[in-house]
C-alpha cells in the first residue's frame, strides 16, 4: 500500500506521517517512510531554493521537483514490490499545487508527472492559510498566507483526496488518519 500525506506548509504532514509510520510498525507492518524533496543531490538543491539561498523560476523548480521524484519513484516501487507499506510526506500533488499557484499550467504539471504511480491513499491535512502561516516555522519561501491560500485552492482541485481537518487536536487528527488507513488495509 502506498500512502501519501499532502497539505500546505504547517499543516502537520511530517508529524502525522511519522506518527502513522510508528503506529503501523507497532502493528507488525513493514513500513518504508520517505519524503519529498528527497535527500538526493537534486533534493538538496531544491531545499536550497526553498530556503531562499538560491533562486529558480517556477518552471525550473517544477522540473527539479519532477527530476527528484523520478529517482524517488524507483525507491518507492522497490519497497512496494517487497510488500512494504510506503508512507510519503509529499508527492506529485505538491508540485502540481505549489507550482500551479505560482502560475505554471496545471495540465502541463500533471502531464510532466504522468510517470508517477498513483497512491492508494492521499491524506490531505486541511488547515486555513492563516493557520498554516502561523504554524509554519521553517522560513521557506512559500510560507506566506496569500500564497498558501492559492496552494490550498489548487489542492482542492484533486479528485482523490481523503481530507482530514488538521485544526483538531493532534490525537483526534491521528485517530482519523488511522481510521482511514485501517479501513483501506481491511479491504485488502
């Protein structure tokens, strides 16, 4: 099973992806936790751009994220073939939402990422742009309320999202995530 966590900066993706990974492992599941951008060379370059240390135009950034993902997909597929559950903190949805919010054509972004296999579950942790701006603390270039509102609108255009209200208490949010994942595992 391939599970992806998505949402705007500051929504709690990393926290909840790690909590779910721990919970699944305690239940005896083999879980591979991963994140985008990756720790590979392209991912490191992307992190420098996001931190504002170097600049790139939106189309170049979209291409870099997609190049990083091409390598990432090989790792994801390897673990899925081994029968592992893969939990990813971000995936192609982020590239589409963030770069479309920067003005890049959404259809071009979707075609560019057409090689990436679909996840079984895409958990979208929903918070308002105002809440996201207050929560986000990494200092990345996208952590501004007006921009995050655009990103959220772009995310809402995806058809296959399990939307979780991430404004609730952490335990409540995690319980809802576990319920969604448990139901999907039970159906397998």
